[in-house]
C-alpha cells in the first residue's frame, strides 16, 4: 500500500522500495482503480496494463514540470502495452471536466491519482514499474452508487496473475 494521491503515493512507494529493496529489484506493481475516459477504449470493469504514465500539470498555472523547465518530460514509459494513464492531483469533478482532460491528452485512456509519483520513486531506485488499473467508473462520474469497483479490482487481479 503506497497511499492515496500523488504526494502520499510517492513517499509511500519510496519507503516501501527502500524497506523491501531486495524484493523490489524484480519490479513493483501499482494496482488499483481508475476512471476511464472512453468505455470503448477501456470498458468499465476491465483492466489496463499501462504503457506510460503522464502527469497532468500541478505546477504554476497548471503547467507540468517539463513546461516549467524542471524535467525533460511529463511522461514516463512503462512496460505495458495498453495505453497511457493520466495522473492527476484532483479527479475530474464533472463529465465536462473529464472530456476537457481527454481532449488535452488524447493518448490517455484513463485518469488516476498515484501513478506518476510511484513511477518517480521506482525510477529513483532503478526498479521497473508496472501500473495495472481497473476502470471502476467513467471519469467525471462522482456518483459512487454506479461505480463497479469490485469488477475493476477483480480484472486487475486477473491481469496481475496472468502468466508472463
């Protein structure tokens, strides 16, 4: 368990990797739920093994570290093959907000809140990271009554347990 949100996840992942360094050398898996931008690309209840994680700007004026000159890129490549996941500091509050994000980041399949920070921690320790997220809802849908969290997490578990 690495924590909820970008800050807690980055710190928690770094602590876990440092504490369990020998086990982490084989790689780290970040597993959890996400909100899909397009159910035709990532169906609710299905899982995604991310090919990259991108940070939605959290710096001055909503710019990311690359735009502010603090990093070369706001995207970190991963070993998966099923599309980019977008790390956000705040989940989209409305369908219109999610649509605007999806339009800004057309490669992004879904949004979540921890991946980029965990990817930074993994890269600092030189360990591979795999991000597997299950779509529990459509991004921007804040009504938890319709979320399919159990289905999403079952799909994540199945993906992680698939033979290599």
